[in-house]
C-alpha cells in the first residue's frame, strides 16, 4: 500500500481495488489501517484513545475544492467509524514545524518543505520556544500551499523515461505503423493504478497489439508483465533505482522476473531530467506560499526539510536555492510530521 491518503476524494474510493482476488473498498482498507494503530495504542497503554489529531496535506486534490472537502470528510468519517470521538485535522507541514520548534533558541521565520509520497506541502510559519505554548497558532502561520506531486510521481517519471521504453513504449505496430497504446505504460508507472491494468479488456488489447508489433521482443515484455501481474514488482525496482541514483552517478538493474532478464542502465542525468518538470511545479508552489505570506525569500532564515524525497540531491538543491541565506534543518525527516502531530495533540487535549 502506497500513499493511502491519495485516493481520498477521488473516484477510486468508490471503485475500490482487489486484494488476493477479492474486491476491497478503499474506505475499509484505510479503516483497518487506522484501527490497527488505535489497537496498538490500546495494548501498549491499556487505554483506548478517543481523541486524535490527524495529519492532512494542504491539498488532497489540486484545484478541486469539492474533492478536497470530500477527502477530509471521508477521512473523518473513517476515524469516527473506528471509534474516535473528537477528531482534529492539522496540516502536515505545520506539524513538521512543531517538531523542530523545541530546539530553536530564538524566533525564526521558517519555510517548511514537506515532500511525501503523493503530495508536496509548504508552510511559511513563525517559530520560537516562546511561541510553542500557545494553543492558537493561527497568527504565526503566514501562508500554506501545496501541490499533488511527491515521491511516487518521481517514480512514475523515471519509469516512463527509462524503464517503459524497454517494454516497448514508443514502438509501433500494424500496417499503418501506429504507436503502441500508451495507457498501460502510464498505469503501470503509478502505484494506485497498477491493479487496473490487469483487466480482461487490457489483456485482450495488448495481445492483439503483440501479434502485429514491429518489435515483439520489447512489446512481449509488457505482455509478460501484465499477464503475470508483475507491475508492483517492476515499480519496486524503479523505486530502488531512484534511491540508488540519489547516491550514485549511474545504476544498473536486471529484470530477472522476465524471461530474457533484460538489464536496464540509468544515469543520474536521465533521472534528473525526468523529474525536472515536477520539481519546477514544486518550486512554483513555494513561490505561491511566499506571495501569500507577502514576504521575500531573503526573509526566511530557516528551512525545515521533511519527507524522503528531500534526500534526492537534485530536488534538495532546487528547493534550497530559493533561500540562499537560510539555515537548513533536516532532523527527523521521516518522523517529524508524526512527532509534530503528537505535540499538537498534547497542547489540545492535555
């Protein structure tokens, strides 16, 4: 399961998915996940929690106010269904800021950059040890913005540019030498859509194209992935390549689950080129937050980075270039949101 919140407010909530061949609704999957967390708290502390601060992205859905409201309402209803009585939502980048506030010796103007699996969120916030005791921090939050781009999108970018051509993307078929259909490639490159590729209709289409493919060796690999339902395995290897390209100039992987076991070699430059458009959109969202806050980038003296994708050197450098004079805090990258939500819960429910 990847980016569980990303399906909220979308048509996928009603469409559901299949687990072990059986239909499953996403609201039930989410409920089981939250119920499990609640159960573990109960076991550890012998007390059932009834109040919760739930993190949420600034935007569940880009440019979709109704979808955004629907997403939070769906998550709130799920929390109520598993037994929570008081439910409060907090923006995840604001929670990340709370997690860093304890160690600040003086008041700072901070930009929190939270790049998760499915969303990127940004908050301009005033932080300081004297401010953390305030119950209401609305006056300290100058602006928030966000975009529905995250680490999973970087996986998709890399998959389309480096892996899918080895499965026949951009090859042709038939007498008219038409390009092979692309929807299967794009769906195989997105975690939330992989299961939708395994339908009877898709299998019929790819087999019809395969019989007329001009490069049957490459296109046959796509057929093998879909017929064998190897999509998640393939995208896992894409993600592994992405992680290795964050520390190496090149990386080679072998698709051992395919009959001809092709080797795919990717250079860091190709990866960076593939994610550049989405990184630009992230920077544009940061600029939007500064505009809303009515402050200049030079006034930011602290950058708080959180989320695994901020470990990608290209992404990190692009983000930090916006604030050349600011100090950078990278502690608890993968846990600061959860920690900050806990601090917020302590203030609200003590």
